[in-house]
């Protein structure tokens, strides 16, 4: 797995965690997966994105960037929702993308 570079400082006490015995870790909220989970699981690969060059208004891009990292994913999700509304295309949007799009919805 690739390490993700982050500018945010972690609140985790890594020193304490690295010396903690495994028996002290509370796993009650993440039960072990058994064979029935994997028997019913399906592998879904993400669709590759098409790199394009797009000219957008500066204030629009700045507005999305102010909402944090992942602004291009949010823009994609908003465009997808618009496309689906206009075409009736009901292709499932992963919940993460939907949350990213909703993050850009202006508050009332």
C-alpha cells in the first residue's frame, strides 16, 4: 500500500502505539471477518479516470479548493449528479463520491 503524504499533523501517539501489546488493542467495533463474508463479497474495481484539460473560472476552482483536498473528486461527483439528473442514468454513485458532492452543496 502506498504511503499517503499529508500536511495535517496526526493526533496519534505513534510511540505509545508502537510499544502497545496487541492484547491491549480494543477490536470490539471491528469484528473479525469470517468465510461467509468473503463468500458473499464482490470485487469492484474503480473506473479509470480520463485526464483532460479544462478551463474553469478561477473563483470556481478556488471555492472547491477551500473545501479541502479531493476537490477534483467533488467536481466529478457534482458533474455526474447533473448528468444523471438530465439523462435519467441511474448508475450507482459510490457513497464517498456522493458525500464529496454534498460537501459542496451551499448551506441554506
